[in-house]
C-alpha cells in the first residue's frame, strides 16, 4: 500500500496529490508519469509527475477532478493508502541546451511542465514560462516557476491576470515580450496543446507536447494509448508521452480521447456531485 502524504485542492477542481513512493523517486525524470488506482476495484489512472522529494521519498502530481475515478481520488486524504502506484513510466523529456525555451502550462499541465522547466533551466537554457487559464483564480505554482524562469507570463481568457485572451495570441505575446524561443514545450489539456501547435507551426518553432490519452497498462501491452504521429502508430506510454506537436494527428486523438466520456460522467451524475454536466 502507498500512503498519501497530502491531497488538497489548490484551485477549483485541481488537486495536488503527494504519495509516499520512495522507489519512484529513485528513478523518476522530468516527463515521466505514474499509474495509480484509488482502491482495489478502481480504474487505472495515469498522472504526470509534477515534483518529487528523494529525501522524503514522496512524489507529487496534479490532477483534474473530471470523472468518476478522479472524484474517488479527490475524496482521499492524508494518511489514507492506495493499493497501486506504478512508475516511473514513459520516456523522460528531452533535456538539452536548446538556447531559449518557452514552457507553457495550463490546467494540470502547469504542474507537469514544472520539472521539465526546472531541468531545462539547470541545463543552461533561458527559460520563459507562460501559464494559461480561464481566470486568475485557476493559476497556481507561480512561486515555483519564478526562480527557474527569466519571466513568468500569465494569460487568462477573462483578462483577470496578465494578457487577456487565448493561446492564439502567442505570436503577439512573443513580440511584446521580446522572446524568440528555439523550442516550445506545452503541457495541458488537448485543446491547449493542439492550438499551440497550430500557432507555432506557422512560426516555425519546434513544439513538444505531452500527450494524455486513455491508458491501461502503461507498458506498451494493451494498445489503448495509441496515436498517430508523422503518419506512424505510436504508443504514448512507451514512445512518449512527449511528441512533436506538429506531427500529431490531433483529429484522431480527440476522437479516441472521448471514447469513455459517458462512462466517466454517468457515475458522477448518479452521485449528484456533477449536476453541471
Ligand atoms: Fe497500454 Fe500504452 S497504455 S499500450
């Protein structure tokens, strides 16, 4: 069993989740993920690693409470235990001295892009961070990004913090901030990664996305996480989760991602805790 050190809602619907898993901290690298189950009958949930503490033997992830399985996770509290916590899984993010790198995070991707940004900073890159959300109250971890970033830029759809609008404003923001990225890394929901990739393709800047498909085993056995990249079938769990955003077949990915929407949302309806769906 794996003991939960902390589970707290840091902004509405987003939870910081820290688990005691010393064996994971010994091998984890930026870009890795873990697969866990909240109980013996629970579905396997992949979560990107957002931080870790080798001394304490703890691993932290950020998850969005969006369906039945994550609602179960959101009910856990410090001191509870979970039966499954497997990892680290996936290929580590490519870390090198690229020059100037813009790291973009939205939603749970603010958490998962953090260790990548930190490693890029340590590798000698000039790192800029752009945090994206619907509104200011959905932004978090700015204080963690500031020491490793030349600048932390905020973009909110309602303009309550930083620039107002969507990621489609990125070319203009780069001009205003005088940033010429050699590489862009985007972590977050599918739409953020897809739209960013669309914009950066026109800019000609290599863009790495952190894919978030449905997964089961996480070791390349079941094929559930497959996607098409540069016309070839890839498994996100073993070939990724990082891929070149300009090469991903986004339309196919979106369709596959929606496969279990009904099953995920129905249990919440029955429980009455998702009346807004
Ligand atoms: Fe089964 Fe990737 S999750 S092959």
